[in-house]
C-alpha cells in the first residue's frame, strides 16, 4: 500500500517537484553542518543538480498552466454561482505562476547563453512573481480558514503554515533592504523551505 501511494505521488508533477525541492533543501542544511569545506562543496554541487532538475521539469508544466488559465476563464463564463473574491484570488495565483513559468524559461535560456537577455533580471522577476503568488495564496487560505469552523480547517491551517514558511524563505533572497532580506542564514532559509516542501509532499501523499 505504501509503495502504491509513493508510486502515485511520484507519478504526478507536483509530487516529483516537492520531493526534489525537499531533497535540495535537506542537502543545503547538510552542507551547512558539514565541517569539512571540501565535503560541503561537494554536497552543495550535488544539491544544485536537484535544483536544476526542478527547473527543467517545470518547463514541461507550461501546457498545464495554460490549460488552467483557459479553465478559469471558462468557469467564469459558465458558472451561475461563483465567489468572486475567491475566484479572483485563485485565478491570480494561476495567472502569476503561468507568467512565472515563461519568465523562468527566458531566464534559463539566457543563463545558458541560448538567447541574449539579462538572466539575473529575469530570475529576480521570477522571485517577485513567486512571492506574489505565495502572498495571494496566503490571503486566500486565511479567508478559507475564516469561513470554516476552526476545528474543521486543519488542512487549510497546514497549507497556510507551508505558504508562510515558503514566503519567509523566499523573502530572504530579495534585494537588500526589503523585508528581512539576507537576515536568515543559509541553513535557516533552507529549513523553512524544507518544511514547506515536506508539507506539500505530505498533502499529496
């Protein structure tokens, strides 16, 4: 049964992505604990392979994101009863992640010298878009919790905790002077990222 559940989770994009991300974060934590500089460097190099794998796999997700945008538009046209605020928040997250995907594609191709563009600028835009999507998701999840009896919103509470951990970690990479940028150590940032990824994987499992 456990093997079947793992097979199911690893068989979907989100499951593989959460696993790769959690592994990447765990390796970063391990590297920061390693006292031997050479071993730490090798662990970091290994971790980067997981990060790169995620980036490449995400390029296969563009059709799904475009389909989600199309479905959102169709829902607005065909649904008689719709919570407009929830619809706005949900479609905003979908739209932001769709734009994020193409921005990241440009950043990746420019970083690989395939096209001429400022990869650093595009990767920064990816960070801004990701944090924007997280912030929107946090607002939406808080609203979902508020609309339910507290004891019946445990799933949303766990989701909210994961979003917040992700936002804390992500905001640490913002330009200097914005929020708590640079205030967390690599281990602290990776720990928040690991928690968020583990929650995401657990929810799928």
